[in-house]
C-alpha cells in the first residue's frame, strides 16, 4: 500500500534531476533549470514539486534564495530504492 508521504513518480523524477545536476555541476539547479530538465515550459511545475518534496521531508531549501536545495537523507533513500 502506498503511503501519502511517498513521492509520486514525477516528484521522484524531479528529485533525481536535482541529484544529477548537483553531481554534474557541483551546485543545485534553479527552478528554471529544473523546468528545462523536466521538459516543461512553466517554472510553476518544478516549483510545486519542490514545495511538496520539502513538505514530505525529502529536500530542504530557502524559498527566498536561488540554488539552496539540499537533498535530505529521506530523499537519498527514496532515490536508492527506485530503479
């Protein structure tokens, strides 16, 4: 049974994009960079993913500053559990 706190497939894709970007660029992505990576035109889509991932405890960020996304332990575990 799925837990309400589990990330959706699209949220996991966003979380994975953050991890890949951080590994490659040595810094977190901006919301616009996430939108490009996810293939969406609007920044509101990745923004909503970031808000939900923060509420669920997978990331931490400062919404007033750019490039402040930190993947927390729960986020790392969620990425490890997915193929």
